[in-house]
């Protein structure tokens, strides 16, 4: 109960500071999500169109995904320095895997009969991709984006260890000065942000899956 009171007191006393950290966290996460989403979609489409590239690309993504986040940040520092840029690159690398996997699975799971019908009507591969495959795979692709968004928002909490902004600053400061309330206050906001994004994307995912179902 005392911890909860301290957290509420922190929000009341330092609301502007937490709001600034929240905006910084959202900005960092959005940058990484935009890059990982675009790169993951492009790679997923590429390996779906050229299946023999799928094993090496998926294998590389799996390997990168298993590297601990704090280790990846440390590896990047000699090349990109400290700050938001290093954090954004690390978060992008982590976010690529769900997008590549779900894009590939979504595109390769489209009913072959529908593709044959489209081909029989004279559709080019580009028309089949943009008018048939991608719309029908939209629900599965959005599921990958949903995973990417939630994971990126969560992992961005450790970005402060390399001098980046965001709510991780509150967590890091709370740990260094042994202030459990500050650590919890930053963690709660990250969890709440991830939860709200998950709810919104979950509703969007269900909508597109319903539209894409035959």
C-alpha cells in the first residue's frame, strides 16, 4: 500500500517529467516500429515470392532474435555510439523477426485455388500480390505487427542503459538510487502503453482476419 501511495505521489509531483519521458518513449518506439515494420514486410514479401531464400533469411532473423537485448546494445555502441540511434537500431533488429515470419506465413497460406482463379483471369504477379495475397494475408501480417509493437515498447525500457530517452530513464534512475516507487512508476507506464497498443491492434487484426476469411 505504501509503494502504491509513493507511485501516485510521484505521478502527481513529477507529472511533467513522466509525460516528457512517455513522449520520448513513444517517439523511440515509433521510429523502430516504422523501420522494422517496413523492412520485415519487404523481406517477408521477398522470400514468399522466392521461397529458396526463406531458410537463410528466416535463420538469420532467428539468430538475431536470440541475442539478449542488453548484449545487442553493447555490441552496437562501438559502431553507432550511445543515444537514441543505437537504441532504435537494436529495437529494429528485434522487431524484424515477427514481421518477416508472419508476412511469409500469411502470403504462403493463401488458398491456391484463389490464386489459380486470379491467374486464369489474366492477373500479373504484381496484381496478384497487391490485390489478392496481401489483402487476404492482412490479418496474419497485423498479428506480426502486433507482436513487434508490444515487444518494441517493452524492450525500449532498457534503452536508457545506452543513453537513450524514454521511460527507461525512470526505471534506471529508480534502480541506481534505490527508489522502488520510481522504478515501478516507469514500468507501469510502459506496461500500460503496451497494453493499449495491443488492444487496438488486436481489434484491427480481428477485423482484417474476418474480411480475409472466405
